[in-house]
């Protein structure tokens, strides 16, 4: 192994510590579950994060701000629906901000958020909760390694050191 310092590029597996702050509030950080590991360039993380990582070396940190276009997209004004109150089972707490797991006619699951509760209808928001938001990341590259041919083939990182029992 020669001493060229590996930097983040496509087809490297990056181990990343991060803190995500939105509107001044920390909403996600890797402290809880440990750093994330992903195949750079495969779209496993949002575009803005991938773009910022190129060329970073192991142990390097930076602060970045990701605009919605490179994050979770702009808010889609069409992505709202009015659902009659009568269609909700009584045990569902209908409060603003409650996240619901719904199924459509085909049985596909999707998420929606309660936007507003009116007398007879509930307005649901199908946007990602971070759509239209500026994302502030504080990131530290913990480790970089070349991806294996298999990982590149599968388009994602295989965390071998975490669980051996579920060979893909």
C-alpha cells in the first residue's frame, strides 16, 4: 500500500460522522448509531452531501449548507390532499405534524404528515419533511477505502464488520 492519501471520489466507501441542523435545530446526527458508511457517487446520500465530500481526506471536517435542490427537493405545492375525517380510524392521533404511514390502492406504503385538521377534513402533506429546507451539515470523514468490485456492482456499501450473518 503506497502512501498516497486516499481522498473521497466515486467508488470509494466513505465512513462519515455528521450532524444535520435545519433552521437552527439539530435534527439528525451520527452520534446515536455511529457514523454512516456509503458508496460515494451511488446516490445513497443526498447530492449536496456527495458533492461536498469529493476530494476530502480521512480525518478532515467541514461545514456545508445544502440547498433544497441538492437535498430533498423543493416543496411540491401539489403534494397535499384533503381526506375526509371519517376515513381515519379513531385511534390515529390527528394533530399537526403527526407522521402517518399510508397505503395506496396498490398496497404501496408512503408517508404523509398532518398539515391541518379542519372540521370535516384533514389536510395531508406528502412532501418529505425536509423538502424546501436548507440543510446545514457538519461533517467529518472518519475513513475512506476503495470499494470492492461487488460493492460497485451492487451500488452500495457492505458493512462487513457489523454483521456477518446476512451475506448478500
